[in-house]
């Protein structure tokens, strides 16, 4: 992505830079996104309606499939043609790459008027800012480091949700001895990487996670601590059932719901599956953070505002940005999505216990400096570096590769990917 974005500098220089729009401009926005089904589609519809209520003309440009890959291809073609959409769903380092290429506008005026700095944790600000200026608007926060557990199944071995990896292993051994699958898991690379990064956080702690997965410190990547991470991953591989290869994440969630498995490690989008089945948190299922030193791994969706011409488009971006980070939409969207608001002052009355725990933990992590971006979900890393982590993590998980060999491969792969 970085090489491609830099190559676009010449192309985007020909696109008009956003400027202050006159008050009489009628807001208009073409919105490129890949939220096309379920609660996501309902949330987008709510945003469209709010935009229309402000007199705006919404031009919907959905691109389904590929987890955003198909949309990324459309976006590149549009920018190269000098015809970018006004707002695009992007996240993580990709925002910085587009900003570096000169493709994004400046939302400082809206951010200042709405006091974004006061309501967004610094870690989230860093995702949507470039050189100190807001260039995108965060929509939500998904927590990645969750354990979803069936309390009735755990009770069969006299256990609760484990609070350390040692306890996790002890509980898993007891479950396995009684014929219960300890860990519901889908054998897809991104799912393997999701478990991997929670183990990195838990075994190494937040400082180690930051050095290894964010800063790409070679000493950390090649350390004994990373060997211990892969040792734990080998144990995790022994706690899944033989039919896990290729399984979708939601099918693994269903295993926990049906009592076929005790636990699943997955982001809080899994909560939507429990909710859709009419399950009640704290009764039918339990949500708890994976073992760590109070770390919090976040995955956050954002809308980046691209440089566009025309007062109506510029005004549309301003209105859209204001609406997206407004408390009303932040509440509406995240109730549909199963995530929590990016801003910290949204009323909590309608949110469930798992969401409230996530809100409290995010604030505590932000204050303690332990709020971290997910590597597996393109917040800490993207492109080739993220791919290198995923390739090694899944290769180790699905083979008899030793922990030391995995560490050696990881160091080599990250060096080549940078």
C-alpha cells in the first residue's frame, strides 16, 4: 500500500484541496463503504437518514465482498482517475498512507468546533490524524482480546473464565478430559493471527506487544518471550477440534452457544451472534478479556475524507464528519454493530454489560497507556508487514514447526516485509 500511495502523489496533486465552504452550499457526499449486510447496513441507513435530515444528498457507493479488498481496488482506480469519493471507509495505517500521498482533506475546523480532542482517546486520535490534523473520523471501537464462554459448560469442570494463561491451560485440560472441546476456533489465517496477538499481549505484556508488533523491534521479535508465545500457541492448537480448518468465525461462536465448546477468542463482533440467537450476557454467555496486564487491543473503523472539489461536496464532508462523531450516531451505529463508541461520553443506558465493560476497560487502558492497535485487524500494521505476521503465525499453528523455528522465520519475514 505504501508504494502505491506514494505513487499517487502526482495524481492527487491535481485534485482540488478542500477549503471552507460557503454557508449556502447544499451538502452532498458520495460515500464508498463495504457495510452491506446485517446490522452494518442498518447503521449506514441510519447515517443516510441523518444526513438527509440536514438537507444532504447522499450518494451511496457500496462495494461488497473481500473484507474491504474489493473496495480498495475501486478506490485506487477512482483516485488515479482524479475522481475520488468524498468519504471512504478505511482504517489503520491505510489512512496514514493516503494522507502521505496528499489525497486526504483537513477536518480541523469540524474537529475544533466539536472538541474531538476532548472526547477521543489519544490512541484513536493517532489513527485518524496525520501531522497533527484530523483527516478521518472514527466510527467505532471493536475490542479484539475477548474470551466468549459458555458458563454452563465451564461449570461442568468447576471452572470460570480463566484469568491467566496457566489457568487457561489447566481449565482446557480438564475440559478435554471430559470430552468437551476447550476452544472453538476457525482455521483461517486471520483467526490464527487474532489468537496469536492476544497471546503476545498476555505472555509478553503491553510493553512487549508494543515493541514486537507495533515498533517491530528485532530483539523483541527474536526473544525468548516470543518463543514462549509460540509455546502457548502450540498448546492452543491442541485445544481445538480436528474439524477446525476453514471454519468461519461465526460457526465457531455457534459451537460455544450450543455447548459443544467452552470458549472462543474473538473480537466483540461475536456478540452479535449471541444477540441474534436471543442469548443474554451474564446468563447464557460470559464475556471476559483474554489474560493480560490490563491491555486492550482495538480495531476501529473510520471514514477518511478525500480531497474533492465543489462547495457542495466540501460542505457534505463537514456535515458527515459532524454526524459520524456525534453522540446520537455513535450510539445508534454501535448498538447495531456490537462495538462501542469511539468517543468516551456517549450515554450508556442502551448498551449491554459486555459493552459497558469494554467502555470502562478502554478508558482505563487509555489512561494507563495500554490501549493498543490490533495487528491482525490492520490497526497496528497493514500490508506486507501484517501479512508476514499472519503467514508465520498460521504456518506454525497448522504444522509441527518448533517455537524457535517460528521465531527465526518471524524475524526474517518482518525484515523482508519492511
